[in-house]
DNA sequence: CCGAATCCTTGACGATACTG
DNA sequence: CAGTATCGTCAAGGATTCGG
């Protein structure tokens, strides 16, 4: 098995666009949820799995491995009887979390405006029907 | 044709998590590229299509329509002989663009660290093989 | 020129089963 | 407990065609 990493969904833009860098790491369904869940300290594998509803072990381990490879989070295994593994944010991961917070803020503040815009947009569709 | 909008890729979290709100709008391949392309003024449909390599008309019109519905960008059609359509950022869209810039900044500053982390990670894989 | 409609491929994700 | 391996599903997106 060759350990070639996910070529991600991009071909051309990956290297050129820094925004892509972020999106390719956080754009999936779960990465942000995981980051959010880790911000208050280390969390174990199955704890994450339980807390995030609908997330399968397969995908969880995939995302964790990718984020660990990127240096965004750290994995520590304890040689207890059944193995214990904790995941935590690295300093790099914490700065990322902060940057994401800016967007979260935007979303919270502008959610109403977006809803309103949608209402109006759908309304205009009605009258032209 | 029912005008039900994309239920997006989420079931549970959509309403609860504001981060989702952003990601569901910008998480696809192209939205960010389009936003970036529009920041300096109105751009025409085919101009966007040409400038963003690999983007099909179908997907372009989909994304444009969605962003227009969200009030992030505006569409203006001129009744010229072959129709002319311009897309531009709304005020709301501009604030979003600013918020995104925070992430872009993070990416630019930390790209080297990520690359380094990947190198080290892959290196550790080698020696354990 | 600006799209909408259709078909098809691909890859992300879920479910399940199995290992250390 | 913490994963890996395999399979099937499903929707995003590319290619193409047609309409206003």
C-alpha cells in the first residue's frame, strides 16, 4: 500500500490559492465539528465518535489522520489495557480555530440577513410564476 | 418544477451551527474563487467562466444562483442584443469577503508550517516501515 | 450570450465486519 | 478501545445538448 495522501479534490489551484489550503482541510463535513469539540482540551476517539452524531469511525479516523498530518492536531496513545488515545489541538490548530471564529462571528451576525434575502428571492420567484 | 432549494449536505447541524451556514455556501469548489473574482467590480457570466479554469456553465450558474439567493451577490441583466449579465458583490457579500480574508491570511502565514508538519509526519511513516 | 436540461462519472460518506 | 478493510449508496460536478 503506497502511502500517497489524498490528492484532494483539486488539480490546479491547490498550490496557487492559499484559500484552497484551508478549504481542502476544513471543507468536509466533519473537520470543523471535530476542531470545535477539541478546543476545550484532549478528547478520546470514541468520545468524539459518540458526540458527533452520524460520524462513522472510518471517516473519523480519516479526518483525524489528515489533520494530524497537517500538524493541526496531535495524537497521544497511552499503553493502558485497552488502548487509550487522546486527540488535542496543537498551537497551530488553535490559531486556526481562532481564524475560523471570525467566520463564525460573521455567520451569527448575518444569518438574519441571509434568511431575509432568501425570503425575498423566493418571493420574487412566486410572482413571476 | 418545485423551487425547493438544495437541502445542502446537512441534516441535523444546519440550523444549529452557524459555521455550517458559511461552509454550506463557500465549501464547494468554486464559490470562493467567484467571490475573489468579483471583489474588484461587476463581472460578466462568460468572463467568470473563462477566468476560472475547469468551471462548467452548469456549475457556475448553480453557484451564482445560490449566492444570489443568499443575498451575497447581485445579478443585473442588460437587454442588449445578445443578453448581457453582470454579477457583483452586495454589501453583505463584501463583509463576507472580509471575514474570509482572515482565513486566507492564516493560510498564507501557516502554509510553511503545514508543509513542514507533513514532511515530518511522512518521515515518521518511513522509518516505521 | 446566458443559461436550463440531461446523462454519466467520480469520490465522499455510511454500514458492516474484522484486527491488535 | 481504537482503529483498518471492504462494499454499496448518493449527490456534486463535468460533458454535452438545446432554448431564449
